[in-house]
C-alpha cells in the first residue's frame, strides 16, 4: 500500500465520523464503533431506549459508553506527527485540528474552516461560504463602518481641541483674576498704610492741640494757686499783727481779696474727634482722592450737548453749529474732562444708568481730535466700554469683563505715578479692570455716550457731584 494511502487510512481510523475531527475523549458503543463522547452524547440526546449507531444504524438497548483511552492517545499522536510532517501551504492559514488549508468561512461562528470542518456535524447546519467571498464582503462592510468612525474621530479631535482651548482660556482667566486680586490687595494695603499714617497724623495733631490747651490750663491754674497762697499767707500774717500794725494797709489787703476771682480752665472735650473710622472698603478708601470733574465744552463733538453745570453729556441726532476749533473731537463723538493730570491720584464716578452703550476712561491730551484712532493704550487711550450687551476693556484684542451685577455707576481711579487706571462697579463695589502702563505728559478724563440705539441708550452720562467737604487730596 502506498505511503499516502496508508497515512490517509491511519487518519481515518482516528477520526470521529460525527464531527469528522480527530477523536476527543473517544468512547466505544455496543456495536464496536468509536465516537467522541460529546458527539455521541449530543447525537443521542434524551433518547431512551433503542440507541442507534450513527455509523451502522445498529440498535442498542442501553446507553453504554466505554472509554477508549488508547484510541485517544493515538489521535493525539497523529495530530503531533501531522504538525511536524505537513508545512503550512504558502499564503494560506492551516487549521490546527485537520491541518488543512482554511478556504471556507462559517457565517454563524465567524470562523475560518477547512473542507473537513465543513463536513463536520458541528457546522453541518451553518451557512458556509468561500473565504475569499466572505473576506471581500467583510472588507466592504469594514470600509463602510470606517466612514462613521473616522467622522466620529474627527469630531472627537475637534471637541478635544475646543476643550483644550477652553482649558487654556480658563487658565488665562484664573491667572488674570489672580493678578487682579493681588494688584487690588496690594493697592488696598498701600492705601490702608497711607490711611493709617493719615489717621495717626490727625490723632497726633489732635493730641498735640488738646495737650497744649490742657497744659495751658494747668499753667494758668498753677499761677492762680500761687497768687492765692501768697494772699492767704499775707492775710494770715496780717491777722496776727498788733493793732497798730494790722490797721496799716489792711484795707488794701481786703480790697485785693475782694477782687480775687478764680479763672476757670478752657474747656477741652474729653472725647476724640470723629474721623478715625478704620475703613476696609475700597470705594471709601478712594473717597479721599475724589475729584469734582467737569466736562470741557471746547472738546465736545457737535452732536454732544452738555448741561449748564457741565456734569451731564447727552448725544443728539441734530448737529450743533459750533466752532471747529482744534481741541474739538470731530468726527469722533467724544468729550474730555476739563481737568488735566500730570501726577497724583484722582478718583471720580460716572452714572451710566440703564444705557446700553458708553465708553469711559482717560486719554492723553495729545491725542488727535480730527483723525480717528482705535481706542487702544498704544494710541493714548485707556478705556472700558459697554457695547452689544458686553463689558470690555479696550485693548487689542478687547478683553471681555465678567460683570456679576450691571453697574449703574462706574468709578475711575487714576494713579499717575504707579501707571494704573482702575475701573470699579460702584453698584456692587467690585473691581472691573486695571490698565498698567507708563504715563507721560498730561492725561484727561474721557467720555462717550455712544449711539442712542433707537432711544434705548438716549439717557445722558452724568458725572457724580462731590460735596465740597468730601473732596479729597490728590495725593502724591
């Protein structure tokens, strides 16, 4: 017998006729045929009695499965030998059990099969197609599935990019807020220190004045006491004299005693003066720098109308017939404060009410009045605004400002030497923004009521008046 036929017959002897695979845990039934234990058990199911042999159809009266260990060992040996003797066909996978080329695909199990696997009992009822056909079909399906996945990936990357930008923006916002808090507290500490020194100077002055007056009272009372002691001593001595001596000059002594009148001390209040309140509120701290700002009519655009006291400015649609002097803004609808600053600290407040648009701040006196410039620090403008419902510091690009409560009044504080212009929401006493720069020459308060917005922003800007007794010191 040829070696090939001998090998084939040998493999047949160790192959289960049900699953067509090498025996696994082989058993022998009554008729002498051998099967895998799992295969014959599944084949017979719950039949009882009359168990028929799947191979010869002989009927057995009872389920008698006798283990056949030697046949199992032989099947394992054949498997090992075949693995050593038969190399894997080039370009094709080979099944582990039958060592045959995997040319088919089971649709139900999604697994490659060889021709022998296709004939097995396990896959007999399954849909089996050529591997190439299944491969091509699944390649198409994979290609179709890739489209949505790539789109999802693109969306995920785009969302990631947006979140990273948000992350960076939040970091920037937190850092800006951190710097703002540090700067404001540094300013508050400085103002508190100055306020402390001011109050201590006032207290020392009051102490000096009061103590001087009290010392004057003590001196005067001491002088009166000495004069009284002297007169009393004189009268005591006169009273002890003999009659002739006593009568000499007694009348003068009595007249002097009658004219003695104790001068009461000058009244000095035991209470300290008011004005030593310790203030931790920034607005009250800035109050001592409050300036009574007024508007300069020579700088006002022809569409701006100023009140008689030069505290209100309102925008009109009709242009006024005003001299086109060099100081006047035109075409920009601006107006400056009459006061110019070359140093010191200055604070003023502006009522903006419910206006939907305005611009406030300071600018260099040297800015062009006839050629419009962007309102930027590099052009000599340090301003903030309300426009399109958003509060912004006018830099490039503009910096959005978070405003919790809409301000009806805005405070502006200029510290010329420190190079700072700070804006405050007077309504909730919060800090809005601080420009930090270096100032040269004269700077002036800046105002623009902006457009009327169909009447929604027609109200005037109003510079808050300051009572004469409340006006502060411009400071160093």
